[in-house]
């Protein structure tokens, strides 16, 4: 809060202090949010949910442009290369880009090359199974896998990172599991509900999660860090079970490097206010998403940690496989 | 039930819904009719706009768009041999020959009649059979999926073109191209030649636009140039005279097409149950089956009305069942369904297993909107046919410069990527060369569509069974399709031998 006040103060001082060639308050024209995914996905939807309150807070129209393809990276890097004037901003892709850069290009991003505004959602991955299976909890599932080595298949709703986290756990604990990759959460959900796979890793907010809310699927494990909305007593792989890795995707806003501090602060403030909107809170919670403002400093350390973890994870699996 | 229906009617019977559905259908037909611009693109363009409308008008517009574009694509397919959307490519087989013989009006009206009839029938499948269809859909896991895809691929490569050898070459080329991108299991990039733009595979839009539209322009420009140099009279699509039989679909012909439409609706609906296979395959399989069933299969490819009807009915019938997983489970089966899901979510409504119980009136409203859109497609499409006929009189040089322009725009806008433009041009030239070698482009495109799915599903099956191939025999549905595939190959060899003979 202090930081916010001081930045506001600095902003005000700048405005009045340099009166002759004063800049008008940002923003004075429409702003563009570049979503680095195709329209219709969870990431895109959350940005669109936020666009309405952001428009009211910023007092300028908010234009959403989708630049999909390339696992989110081209659209994200497009913003990093654009003019650092605050009118072009990237959402929600930075978290997803870290892992796609790692797995597709074997490279990492340096967060000094961008200006972080803040995060707004932590999207946890969870492991689900049909209730008619003999295992209802994570421990029962492990016992079942041990009793049926090589017979249990676990699907993944298109998260390479989450699959690798589960694989690392399986390797460490001598679990013989068949991992099955899907192209999207929807495809994986259909096969899980249809009983073609024994368990499946998916994000909160997907169709399978909605089915779990209704009791048509069981949640065995939380691969992420925050609590699963509406479903209590799910063990967390990292915090409760002590596994070194976790799978949690963060959504956030990022500006190009060199964006003036007052403009960044305006964005941060707007994001914070937008997230406080009760209607937004309600709509997001209904979808199973937990909106929460994450400050730039906090976000930076989260992203750094995620990057380091990915590097470690890749190494871990390499050595464990040998 | 009755109360909910009344509540739904209450939601639907507002001028906004009718207006936006009309707008969607009209815009969809225009976008569909312009080669290079497709229905998905129209949906993506107008999507941000739908968020400002309420859920029902927004969905009315989206559904109108996809239905309108589905028909619109057949207009240039019939008049210029250039499909406006990929799913209309099968319509060119008979639509263009019929138009060349001076019956463009008849061809267009057949397409409209078949489109609307099949679309309405498939919507009724969605409305009344959603629950049973969903339970069938859930039984199709990776092994079943693989065998259905294999079956479709074999049918298409054997039966589609005159020579099975060329058909197989086309299929193999398509399968080869589908391996570009990412390994579905490991996520490692492969065959992308160092282009990060190819990380998710070859874009279907630049590829389809290049192969179907751009290459056709090259071919037609070449023959136009040759004809002009040799002073030969050009073979033109002649305008059908208004009010003659050549301009309309007679009641007898309508009756003649009905069995074909019924069959194609059945195939299309089945294809729609299995998500991801898509409209083009529905059209292709319907076409092949109708040709087999027809009393005069020699007419197919030369302007058979049933050919047009089969293709158009087959691709439209996919749409209704494609919405079933969305309605029953909250899982979108295609792009339009994904966008409807998004539209609901933004309004704080979450499609899923509980959606049908808690939001029944909204669902009924969606169904009513679907039927309204069909009606609009019929009316607006009819009006468009009158104007579209005049498009034939566009001078060829103008047409050959305008279509490539739209090809460029169309391949660019999907990802705003210059790379896709180069991709489209490469495929344009490739399409030109392959047509000269008499290798069927539609077969290749369908193989490309299905190739990555087939690989993906087969590897999933083998991952589940840990490399045990008997997984395809253990499952009833998978085994049935495998046996059917083998039987068809054997039957083909018995009838035609191994040699390259002309097919009847």
C-alpha cells in the first residue's frame, strides 16, 4: 500500500512539477491487451472478464487482440518488443510461456527484460478419477498402482509441466504408470468421464472439474499451491506431501522493458481495483478460478522460482531415467 | 418442461435475437462465399463483439455465422470451382460441372436445399437425442477413435479418385505433412526445419487456402492464357436463364435428392458425434457413399445433383451433433462450440453436467435459435443466389487478381503472421503441381486433417495398453471398424485386382 501511495505521489508530482511540457495522464487513448492464445480458452476468457472493469477504471476503451499459435510465445514476445508506452500490454501468457520456452526451445526468460504489472490468477492442476474406481484418495491410488504395475494410465489435459511433475513423483517412488498426453483439457475430460483412462491431470475450471464439483468425479491430488475451490481436503503434492515440484500456472499482465514507473503503477492499480469488483470475483469463482492480486515483487519471485524449478525438473527426470 | 419451454420462448422472442441471427447469417454467407475467408475467421472476428451482447443474441449471431458460412462456401465452389471454405471442396466435384453446363441456378439451389434440410435434421438430433448421442460419444475412446479414422482414410483413398494408386499417394502426402510440428507424446519439436511458427504444425487455414483457392487461380489463369493465345473460345460458366428448369430445382429432382440427403445426414451426424473429425470428412464420406448407392454413378463428377446434395448435406449435418458434448458435458467439440462456451462463461454461466438441470430454459432457447438460423439461411441464401449468379460475369482477369488478394488476407489474419502467407503461397504452387499430376487435393487435405488425429489417438491407445497392439482387437467398436476396413480392402482387390484399372 505504501508503495502504491508513493508511486501515486510520484505520479502526481511529475504531473504538476513539470507543468510546461506536462504529459497528460496515462492513458489518453485506447489501450491494447495482446492475448497470446486463440480466443475462447480459459486464459482469453479471464482477460475478457477483466476488460470491462479495466475500461471503467482506466477511462479508455480496452481492445483485446488475440495472437495465438507457437505455444503462446510469439504473441508474448511481440509485446516485449513493442513500444514501452503502456498502450500495449501482454496477458495472461507469461506463466505458460516459461514452460513452453523450456520444453520447446530449451531456453528461459530473463524477467529483467520485461516490466511486470502483477498476477491475477493461480491456476492449479489437479488429478481426477471416476468415483466407480477402487481408489478414492491419493494414498489408495498409489497402492492401486503398486498392485497393478504398468496397467494404470494417467492422462494429461495438455500440460507438459504437470505431466513431468507427476512423472518425477512416479520415478522417485517407483510407481509404474502409463502417461497419456492429450491435446486439450476437453479431449482428456471426455476420455476420463468415458472411463478410457484411470485418472487424469487437468486444470481447475475445466469441464471435468465442474463434474467433480457435482460429485461425478473424485479429486485425488492437488498438483498446485492454492486450495481447490469447493472441494475440501485434497492433499497438495508440494506442501503436504513434500515433493520438490508443483504444477501451477499463473496468469498475469506484463509490459515491455523500459515502461515508465507511473504508467506501470497505473496498470497495477487498475488491475488491483478490477479484481476487487464483486461481480468479477463471483463470475470467476463460479468457473472455479480463484482471482487474487499478486504484486509485481511477489510475482517476480514466483516466476523466478517457477523457472528454476523447471530447469531442476528437466534435470531431475534426465537423471532419474538413467 | 412446458414452463421451461415458455420461458425459453420468452427469452428468444425479442427483436435483438432475430436481428443478430439475421446479421450473423448474412455476414456468414458473405465471408463463406469469399475464397480465403472462412467461417472460423468470421467467428473470431466478430467474437469480441458478441461479448457486448447478451448470451442469447450473441449465440444467435455465432450460430448464424457458422450456418451461413457453411452454405456460402458452396457459392464460389459451384460458380468458379474455388471452394469458399474447406468444407465446400467436395461440392466442386459436381457443382462446377453442372454450372458449366448452364445450370448454375439449379446447382446453387440444390446446395441450399440440401444444406438447410440436413442442418435442420441434425439440429433435431441434437435436441431430441442429446443424451443417447452423448453416451455413444463417451464410449469412443482412443482405440475406437483410431480405427474409425483408419476406416475413413482407407475409404477415401480407395474410393475417392479413379485410381487407388494416386489416392494412396495423396493420402500418404497428407499424412506426411501432418507429422510436422510437435511430437504429441513427448512435446518435442519435429520436422519444423527450425521454424518456431511450425511448432504447432502446419496451419490448416494457410494450407487449405493455398491448395484449394490459390492453386485453382493459377490453374485457371494458365488455361485462360493458353486459350487466349490459341484463339480458342473460352469454356465459360454460362448464366442459367431465370424461370427455366435449368435455374430451379424441380419437385421431381427434390424428391430424387431426398434419399441422398437422408443418408448423408446420417453419416454427417455420426461424424459429428466423434469430435474433431470435422465437416469436410462428413461431406467426403457422404459423397462416396451416395456414389456407391446411386443408380448412375457414372454421372458423379460430371454434374450429378445427388453429388451436390450429398456433399452439402454431409457437411451441414455434422454441426448439430458437434454441440452434443458441449450441452451434456461442457466440452466443446469444435471452434463454434468453444466460443459458445466462452460466451456463457463470461456471463457467469458454466456449461457442464449440471448445466442442463440448472439452466434448462437457456438451453431450449439455444435450440430455438439454431432452428431460427436455419430458416434465415434458407431465406437469405435464396436471396444471395439471385445476386451470386451475376458474379459469373466478373471478367476473369479481375477475378484472378481479387481472389489471390483475399487468399493473402485470409492466411494472414488467423495468426497475424507473415509466415502463414509464405506457407499459403508454397501450398498454392504445390497444389498446382499436384493437380497437374492428377493427385486429388481434397483427399490429401482430408488425410492431413485426420493424420495428426490418427497418430495422436493411436499413440494414446498404445500408451494406455503399454505398446500392446491387441488393444484394437479387445474393444468391440474398434474391432468392428478394423474388420470392416480389412473387408473393404479385400473386396476392392477381388473386384478390381491389384492393377490400376479404371473404376466404374
